[in-house]
C-alpha cells in the first residue's frame, strides 16, 4: 500500500511539473529591452487635471499629487505605463512645417490614444534630436522650446512628448536607442508593446516615410491587441 502511495505521488508530481513547464513555456515575442529615458516636454493627460479644477465639485490634484506631473523632468514612459498596451514612436527630427509627416504621425497617435483611452493605451513620441548626453548637450534648451511649441500647437491629449539623444557626433547610436533597435538611418520607428513584450515594430527611412496604408496597418495591429484587453 505504501509503495502504491509513493508511485501515485511521483505520478502526481510529474503531472504538476509537466503542467507548470507548459505554462512557463517562453513566448516567441521579444521582451522590451529596457526602459527609455527622455526629458518630458508635454503630457496631455495633465489637461484632465485642469478640467477637474474647473469643476468645483471635483478637486484637482496638485503638481505634487498628480502621478502625471513629470513634465520638465527626465522620465521613463515605458516603466510608467507598466503592463498596459503602448505605442511608442521614435523620430529623429523636430517638425517646423505643418506638412511635416511627423505631425501626421503625432495626430495618428493622438487619435488612437483617445479612441482606446478606456483600454489604457499609452502613447509617447521621443524626439531623438540631441548629439550628446542630455546633461552635456547645450542645444537641449532650444530643442525643448521647439518641441513645446509643437506640442502646444498640436494639442495632443494623452500623448507624451520628450527629448533624448539620437545619433552622437561620432556617428554612433546611444545604448538605449540601439537597444530599441532604432537604426542610425531610421527616420521614424513605431514600437507596439504589451505587458513588456514587443508585439511589432515598424521602421521607416527618410525617403520612404509611412503612407496612409502603413498607418492603417499599424492601427489594425493596435486594435487586435486592445481588443484582447477588453
């Protein structure tokens, strides 16, 4: 009888271990390589705090109380959004004209973030416009002003914009940019990730920027992911 119990115990343990191994099977998707540090220029979600302030029945959180108030500081949107679905966009230039394709992409992000707000879709655009480490690049102040004017004019609720190093003076790519596989010649890179797993990546060179069909394909992929979240 005791021998039977031992055998049954081993069989049960084997079944449990086998199930656990199946459940822990590695995914085919790549894990997010790391966070991404950028100087946060704007965060449209703060506008929601302002709306609450305008309503006497609701108390708006102060700068210190609001979890969203990271503007004017170095910030990591990847870590902040946590397990939510996020569409991050990395661009190498700051638009100066209304017809610039980057503005079209920014509006595209805005529309998606607004549409999928209930599903907590995160959206950020990192402008890789510095050639030195942030603290050492004296051009950062001018770049900050350019991005702030752009962000204020575009009125981008729910989309974070930030400034970071792109391609260094010696032609090399900073470690965090390389980790996210944003190539030195990539003008616009989209990265869709969920629960810290990369779902899909799209990269575009300056001579082949995203078309309407490309944006529709990206929107369809976002819809698939957030559809599973609902």
